[in-house]
């Protein structure tokens, strides 16, 4: 049986943060988040997520011009920014990550399969980004995920010369509860789900 307080912390009472308390996030906490999130499933264990943890003011300044104006303050004030990207050439690692099928790399290689590889990388990298949020909340951090930024500028600042593309940015730290918006409604089970 899962502890109800844990479910509250990770899902039911967890909130997207808009402001942060001046409390640091340690390297050990960041490693702990990754060591949990890496176990979430991805197709063919492709594991395309690549994360840059930005803590320094200089690192945050590299991102500032890419942010939508409404996201600047909350992003720049976060103790740590997790820039969640995805490796479009993830399949290069499949011989190691999916060893029971040596042909798996060929499913994605080549110009004709580039779209399939990109879609697979984005989809599974997004899954891993969700695992990052759940893992961060599980270890007691608050999260402020957002997609209000210019991906091309972030890619130029952090991923130039690589085959990695940015997906979203997530502030990590201890959120300021006085700055959280009222809880927005969610769709009911009946509205969002059906069975066949």
C-alpha cells in the first residue's frame, strides 16, 4: 500500500511553482532525482532525455533572452533550472541500453527514418521529463515546469554542436506557497477516459 502522504506530495497536493524561497538545492539532491527518474520506462529503453542543471547566475543569464517575458522572474529566481532536452541520436546508445536486440539501432538510423527517430526521442524524452518532476517531488523538492521560451535560443546557448534539442525547463527548489495560484480544475475520469 502506498503512503497517502507520499501520494499527496507527488501528485494531489503538489503544485507548479511561480516563486521560490532562497534555499539551495544540493548536487546530491540533483543526483538523487536523476537516480530515481532513470528507472522510468522508455520504448526500447532508449532513454533520450538529457538534462542540464543550471544553478549559476552566468548560466541563467544565457537563458534569459530565450524566456517569454512572463516567465523571466520565476525562472531566474529558481535555485536550479533543469533544462530537459532530448538526444535525437539516442539510438547510438541502443547497443548498450537494449543489448538483447543488436538490430535495434537500425530501427532509427538513416535519413529515411529521421522523422521516426525524432518523434521517438521527443516522446520518450517528454516521458522522462515527467519522471523527473515526480522524482523531484518524491525527494521533497518543488517544481515549476514551463515551456514558455524560444527553443532555438536555448539550443544555441546549451546544446550547440550537439544533436540534443530542448523540450522544457523546470525550476527546482523550495517554492513560495504564497505565490501559488488557486488550484485549477481537472477533467473527471468520465470526461478523460473511456473503456472498450
